[in-house]
C-alpha cells in the first residue's frame, strides 16, 4: 500500500479534480480504492439522483480514512521517514 495514493485521492476529491482522480484510479495498486473511485465517478457523471452521488462520495471518504488509519497503525511515523 502507498499512503500517497490515499492523500492524493482525498486532495483530488476535495478540489474536484476528476481527471486526476481518474488517473489515480488507473495507477493505484489498491484495488478497493480503485473500485471506490470508479463507483463515485460513475455516480457523479451519470446518476440523476444526488443521494447516489453522496452515498458513493461518503463511501470513498470512509475508505480513505480507514486506509490512512490502518497504514499509520501498521507503520509508525519514524519508520515511514526512514524509508524515504
């Protein structure tokens, strides 16, 4: 897992940079993140119901939060900087 992917996904979602989010969806090694991004972008572009878009956005954001928390528990900050 690459923590940068989750930070980028959060940033692109916050800034509404859908093209960059699509590129991240293709390049990330995390299949679940890719699938969550795909569902959100599909709902954003093709759904007529705002509730579908909102549901997929919150699902994506919850997964990003969960992945960031899991990553930080598995690898403390000192180990992350030592790898750089």
